[in-house]
C-alpha cells in the first residue's frame, strides 16, 4: 500500500497517536494507533501517515469496493483525548483522489470467499483454508475476522446482519491485500453445549462494527459436510495398563505412595493429612515450617484459593519407600511486587513436617520457575521451567535427590515402564490472575525418552478445566480424558504423535456427552465414569456401550476428583458445603444400577 500524508491544525497536546479514516469515519476504513508527529516550530501543526488501501473494505453498512474517485480522509482522537472519541465524527478531514484502480472482485452483493482443503470433516479434525475478504480495520495490521459455524445452509452470498452473533470457532488474520490462509479444528460442540452432529453446516466470516450501532456482519458463506466422529462403542473392550493424572493445583485429591499404596496423603485446611494404613487413621503434617522458611526468601507462601485464610499446599507427593518424606508445592508471591502473579514453589520434609527444606534451584533458573513434582520409578523429580518454546518444545530442567534434602542432581524423564512413551510435562510455574488457563503440556518421545515434544493437538491440557487423565492401553495406544473440555475423550494409536476425537453418546438427561463431564475418569475396568451435567449424579459408560448407565455407589457431592488407588476408588465427600475425611468404595461396586 502506498503512503499519503495528512496534516492540519489542532490543539498541541503531547498525544503520540490517533486514528485515520479512509472514506470517512462513519463507514470508512479506520487505521488506529497511527503515530502523530507534532511540529517543533508550529505547536498547532502535526503530521500523520495514512496507509492507502489497495483493496475493498467492510463496514456496518456492507462492503465498499475500491474504485477510481475522490475519498474523504477523516481524523479522530488527535489532540485532547476524550473518552469515546472514536465514536464521534471526524475532528478534521481532507480529500484524496485515487486513479488507476484495477478491477475489484468485490461488489455489494458478493464480497469475500473461503476455500476449504476438504468439504467433509469430522469433529476434532483440522480444516485448512485460504481466501480473501475486504479489510475491516487496521491496528498495526488488519484486524482479524471471526470464523463462525452455522447449522444448515446460508444460501445468500450477500452480507447478513443478524440480531445476535453466530457461534465463533476461530479467526482469520489477513494480509494488507485482504488475502488470508490458516486452519481451524472442527469443534465437538458449539457454545451452549449444542452438539455438532453429522449433516450440513455453513462456515462464514463475521466482523463486528460499533458505528452507527453495534452490528455483527456475516458474509462469505461456504458449505461444509460434517460426518460423525468415531464413537466410544467402536473402541471395543478396553484394558487399561496404567493411568497418569495431570497436575492437581489444589492438592485435594488423595495420592498414594507408588511403593506402598496404603500410604496416602492430601492437602487441606492449612495442613497435609497423612495416613499410614489405607485411610483407617489420619495424622496431621504441619506446614508452618515451610511458611517460616519462605519468609526468608523472595517468595512468601500465600493462602490457598480453597482456604483463603490458611496456607495449604497446592500438591503433595510421597517418596517411594520413605513414608516420613513428603514433597509439597505451595503458591507464593514476591512481597516486593505483590499479586498477581503467584508462583509455584517446592518444599520437602523428611520428618512428617517437623522441619522443611526448599528444593534446590538449578543454575539458570529461579525458585519461581518451579513447575511441580513427578515420580519416575523410586525417584521424585523436581521440574523447573523457563517458558514455553516454539514448535511444541518447552524449556525446562529436571533434578532429583537421594535423600530429599541435599545433593540435588540433574535428571531426565524416562519412558514409563508400560505403555507408550507418553507423559504430562511441567505444570504451570506461575499464574497471572483470575481466568488464567493453567496449561500443562502433553509430551511424547519417539526416541526412547531422549527427547520430548508436544503433539500439534492436543499440545496441552488446561488445568482450569479440571484434571485430565492419560490412560495407556498398549505400547502405542492411549486415551486422554479431559471431561470439561469439549473433546472429552481423545485416542492415540501412534504413541502420542497424533490424536483423534472419540464421540460420546448423549448423557441420560439429553445433554451432549462431550461437554461438562466433570470428574471424568477411566476405571480399571475400562469404563468411563463421570458426573451427569444435568443433576450431578454419577453415570458410567462401559466398554463398547452405546448408552450411559446410572451408578449410585458414589455420593453426588464430592470435593475432589475420584481416583483409583489399589482396588478402591478414593474421593473426598462433601457435607453442608464442607469437605470431609476421604472415603473409598471397592472398585467392584462400581457397576450399573449400584
């Protein structure tokens, strides 16, 4: 695009940017955050550079093809800044005449197109696309359009201005000539838990405009045929080999010593609860020593979101073979800067909480980069991360200690002893505030654990949607269960390199089974257990089943994610809104109708 200059008189305020409107500010193409250069000699003079478009633009009244002729250039939000100045008329204007404009592929009846790589897809599959659309606004670069998915057919190629916007499933980022290229993943459900079933749908572009009143303009429709995803019943008889959970950032789920399943622990109410005898009795492991130690560092332990008046651990782990040793992570803040963010920090006790020690920080990292504990055989690993890297690679290091206190040495992730070489990566080392996604990567290795990388999809799970479970089925097959994700169940058959969505039948209440299946997990029998989103009762989907069945063995009110330990299903019940002592149910009792 060529550049043109616009200048004029204005109150000489030290504002550094403003808005230019090509074709007027009512329905023209706006370019915001344009630099304003004030004259050093004439305080009422300024200069701005306008990016002259070379293609059509879209406004609330429809597309505006670019043609030979004279265009009004408006100026907004220059000089004295007034709230809502972008909604007001131009503060100043001039004109610009364009010549030698070639033929435009945009009319008021048809403007924009989307070309799909495939016209038939299943939920969970990636759809590549390219196309062209008129520009809508420029803020450094063209402002993106939303991609919407509409059940049925939109026959008209003209723009549609609906009373309410259509469901958005992605975005397109244009070049300055209006062209775009990208991809999206077909959702399993639309907002409002509307299942994407087989049939004909329409993909289209949608833009939002605030003048003269809020308008959502939809255009460039293209039809797409949705075929059903592979159903749960087609998986056949499932025989889980092992199960691994994503990070638990509340510490509320009971965990067991991998070497002795009768040793249990969990975080709650400012202490750690420990049982040496499979939950028959519980003792308290104090965390006051960790709180006092943290006061001598740059990261002071802060109260848990689940117990705002008390410092509770975010996670706890028992060291195999050493029942007096517990590894715990806590949330902390830097008192110099306050919250947010909050940082995860690691501590260890070898005497059931009488004394605490901070986890050694490896060179090149900080205590605030601690990213959780994991077990590998008889070792507890401490992970520290820098940041998520490009191409699915995360920058982190791992260390372990033989005695829980000293001599921390660099360690590595090893392939699990059974199943694919597949695992969860580091948990979030910090959380920026309310609404944060809490990502934890999914990682697989194709070289026996020497290197680890994240698949293209799912590259990570979001812990704010609840815990996820990774279940190995064979040396190359595994399920990823993320109940609160729209893709509640995903399957890999190549060791974690690629995944596909597995469709679930509707829950008994009629709602789509792919949405809001809280506390979902695979039982050792291969059945999928979850809570019905309609009434919080427990339901189960047996292997090869086409319908859910009711399970009454579990109470509807639970505080933590149920988890299988040994031959029991453990959970923390709720009573009068408060968490109680952990309870368990024999796995053999988890059957339909009971």
